[in-house]
């Protein structure tokens, strides 16, 4: 993301740091956003920092996408994805429900939650590249499973799913709004 920062926001200032120890003053922001990242953090430390850096009445926006595990027109991808997750499960504690966090303990209030489903055209090559970037694959590699074996298993199974050149893969998504009280 930082590689492309000037093309996206030429006048912005970018700072790298840990969300659990933000290098900003108290009450510094009206808006803080976290995209596809909260499940990788120490959530208690994160919410402590969010409450500290958000101005009173400020908003913390959390958004993410679930794995693309099904298509509009066929059930074969979902069947394959169930096997994929059995073979390459995500790390323990990875999945969580953003609505279930104890925001009040941090001086925050859960305000609103919206869901959407995004259809993304994909073929065998693009879906394979996507699925090999999944956290469960990274977890398998960290346990010593060779990436070549994972790629071969995925590609073999996906050939049957992606017989046609392209499918709309559905990605469930959400956006949550949390306010500082």
C-alpha cells in the first residue's frame, strides 16, 4: 500500500506503526478506519488506542471481506472451498464477530453494521492467485506445508470448478461503525 501512496493521495502524510501503539496525540482524529486487519490485532489494545486517538464523537470504521467461496451460478466452488478449509484451516482465533466486542469497556459505542455481497469476475488463474493469498495458506506454510503442494492441490480441484472462462465469485463483506462516547 505504501508503494502506491503518492499515486492515490499525493498530499497525504503516511505513518507506519502498530495499531496497538499509535504514534498520535489523544483526540487527534474524527475518523479511524481499519480494513481487513482487526482479526490480526490484539483487540483489547487496539480498542484502547482507538478510544485514545479518536476525538469525542469520532467514528471508528471497520470493514472486511469474507473469503470468496461461492459463485452466483454454481455450487461447485462452495463444495471445493469446504474441502480447502478442511485441508488448510485458518489459524486459531482468526475469525471473530466485530459486533460482539465489548466496546463500552473502552468508552466506545457500537453504532451500525451493514452487509453487502460483491461479485467479482474471476477465472482459474485469478482465483488461484487469490486463494493462495488466503491466511489459511500462510498458516499451512508456517507449519511446513510446501507452497508447491498447496498450489498443485488447489489448481487440480479448481480446474473442474472453472471449466468456463469466468465466474462471478461472491465475496460477503461488512462495514461497522463504532463511535467514541
